[in-house]
């Protein structure tokens, strides 16, 4: 089935947002029958409220143990090595081989 981008209106803030063809294909693949009723920002805010968290998440500065690049992590770095996204993905891929 060929999907086309749709313009929808957010039920929380009233802003228009695009429900892309790719998102529609993803929804169909997952078996979701309803279109999203909130824009991305309101959806994220709603998820955080349901989880009981505040709207902002505190991030900690760290240095990647593999490449030395500065990165941010959602936990207080300790004695264990911390990796940036790229090195973490590479380590995960290498461990699956």
C-alpha cells in the first residue's frame, strides 16, 4: 500500500504536524489502527508525565573510554567505563558476532 504524508492537528496544543508515509507504514506494520493524536513534543511530554518524571532529564558530562570524545549520559559516571553512542553501538555489534 502506498502511503502519503498527512497533516494532523495535535489534540493538546492544536499545532499541525505531519504524519509521514514512513510513520504510517510503521504503524501498519505494528498493527496500530489509530493515527497519532499528539505532535511529537506533546507525545514526549505525555509519556514523561505518565512515567512520573519531570519534563527535563539531567545529563552528566563524561569522556568516552574508547575514543576520548566528550559525551553526555543520563547517569552519574563511576568506576565503570562510559562510551559515546558510536562506540557503544560498535561494542554492541562486536559482542553479537
